[in-house]
C-alpha cells in the first residue's frame, strides 16, 4: 500500500459518521463501487460535494432497469 494512501472507514449510509470520519481530511478521490440506487449516489453527492477533488462511480449491470427489458444486459442497454 502506498505511504500516502489512507483508508477512511465509516458507515456510508450514515452521512454524519462519514462527515466525522473525514474531519480534517481532504481526499483526492472517492471511488464508489457499491452505488446500487440513486439514493446511494445522492447521499455521496451530499457528503462529498466540495470535499473531494474527484468522485468516481463504477457501475455494473445492477444499475440498469429492473427487471431488464432484454437479455443479455450489455453496454447498449443504458437508457432503455
């Protein structure tokens, strides 16, 4: 692990705990691998806006419409 790396642990569903964990810390980036619903990403926006330099959201097929309108789910399924 790089010396400049610092993991911050907090319950991501509790914005007050996340804000407390980030007190006096200005992260370069936050990477979200587990945003399954709009509410997850909205919460991140509220907590990290103006706090981090870069927010990276990595989605998967779980963010597409449910149930899927067609199978298999591909990158072309976005917006359908």
